[in-house]
C-alpha cells in the first residue's frame, strides 16, 4: 500500500478549460488525473444530438482536445486517467483514446470502458415512481428517449484491478470518479462506509475543479482571489485513512482557503448530514478543516453512513420545443421602447395564433433573472436586450417566435437593434425526471482495449 496518492482534477464540466488539466498533468506530480464532464443537461444534449445526427459518436465532444493535451505528460509520468467522457458510448470513447495513444506512439497501454449505466430499455420495469411528482414512471413511456443510472466507484476499481491505465465511463456519480483510486490503492472495502464517506467527501471537493481553488468564489471587494484568469485545478494528497491535503500547482492563480473549501463542501448539498451517493451516504457535519500552509488545506473526519439499496436514475423525455431570439435598445428611453415592443409581440403572437404552453418576454439588464421579484425601484438601464422565448409542442410553432422578431427590424419601433439570425432559433427540449432502481438489478461491465 502506498503511503499517499496524488489525485488531480482535470475538468468540472463538459465546457471546462483544458489548460489547467494540462498543467496538472505536466507539473502536478499526479498518480491520477480525473475528468468529470457529465451532467443531466449534458446527457440530454447528447441524446438530442444522437437523434438528430446519426454520425455523432456519443462521447464528450472535447475528448480529443483533452486527450491531446494530457496524454504525453500522463504517459511519461505513469499517471492514470479516469473520466466519464464516455457519455452515452464509453466503448467508442475508449477506442478514440486508443487512437490518440497510437498517434503519440504509446503502445501496450490498456484502456477500459465501463458500461451498464444506460438502461433505457429496462427502466420502466425497474422503477415505478417519478421522484419529482410522485406519478407512475409508466406515464413517461410515450416520451422516454433515455435513462441513465448513477453508478458508483466499484466498476472503476474493477477496471484498475484489471490493469487499465485509462478508465472511461458513462454515467457515474461525480465523486465516484475520484473515490475509485482511493479504494483501489488503499484496498478499501466497498462496504466500509467510514472510509468511503471520507473519500467521497474529498471527491465532492474535487469534482467541481476550480471551485475549490477560487473559481465561482471570487466577488470583487468581498472575496478577492489573486489572478482569477489563471485558476489552477485542485490536487488532493490522500492518506490511507482518507485524510487529505488540498493543494494546487505552484504559481497558478486562485487560492485554497478555509472559505473556498467550505463553500465547495456545501455546494449542491441539500442535507450536509446525509449527502446521498451510490457508494455511501456522506456526513459533512463532522468534517475538520484546517490550513496547513499557503494554499494547503487539510480535510479530515468527514463522516459516512451505509449506502442506500438503490441507484438514482435520470430519465430523459421529449418535451416539445423552444423558440428563442432577442433584440436590443440603447440610450434614453430604452425601457419604454422595450415595453412597447413587448406589447407589439404579444398582439402579433395572437395574430399568428401562436400555440405555446408558455411565453416569456424578459428585459435583460432589468428583470430577466429575478422576474417578478425585481424591485419596482430598480434604476432604468441605459441599454436593454429583449429576450423572447416560447415553449411549444412542435418545431413549427416554435419557429413563429423568430419570424415575428424578424419583423421587428422594419415593422417595429424606433431604434430597434436586431441580430442577423445565423443561429438556430429553435431547439428540442429534453426534460429530465428521476427515479430509484434496486442496485442488485444492475450489473456494470468492463471492456478492455489496448493501444
């Protein structure tokens, strides 16, 4: 058993920056580099694209960029890579990584794909209740296009035991990607909720990348961090008991402090005493956090409780279309012109008989975020973007939004600024619903490839 391992973050979401991952690979002295790029919205986007584009391979569209950036340094140092960039096709992603390994001249490298999270064909048999509204999952049958269960760390550990240097998964819980190397290197039992609670808690701190090093934290004049254009991604120095020192590559921007760690620890956690994951129920209320040096924070004593008997499953369903566009006003009187424009569009939507389940006309710069909660005393802005969106059952109805906004260019009111509509102004909506599946009903599989 190693006395400690170093696990670095490589991504916090699909669109994250690549440069910090490359820096961690080159200068982080890592045993593992982990990429988390999957979310409910990402899965939905992948399913929409797969329906529209049969040539879409189904994995992270930035997989090539990330592998080109980190493979040379990782292979040179012997750093293992764990990532959920497989999205809805882990096998294809693994084959693509093998391609890049061969391009770089790295032969004999074993790559594993983890499958089993995609359960679209069986989900209505495995779960009976929609968590969000209590309705039977059978009500989703006519609109269901995908279902992915949140797997845990165990199949990743299996792949590492099988000799994989790179492991690519589909849907697994975010912290499980980081927990797996701890379980493998330190021989933790999957049912040891004490150690897995600590390890999953550390995984949660790492999964959002720069958020624990000052990203999404800085607020000028209140919470300042140095060089926010140059955030380093976090590195965890983990001991066999799970206690960990968080750090980052020297010379990078941002900061690791008690504040940044506490904010990320509670990020997206509804109940800090019962943070549910496939591997364990985490209890953050017992955590001990202490500064041990500049940009070095030690985290220990995170609690754990036995895992639940179920996996969460996300079900993607078709829910119509959205038509969306915007136009602009600036200078004195911008607000009154925007208000008249809203009235014009409301009447024109009646003329064209827009059949919409919901229509929103917001003023970006005034009320688009807070809506009706915007104070009436809010100062009038100097410039306003009018955003118009309608949710419809068909693409044809959604297209009416853009057509009527086009008319504002010459049939609107004075000083209307209009974009040339090069972009697609209609999009399909995939709603995401949740359910629970008995974990004994799923059997993840591991497949191996070699460069």
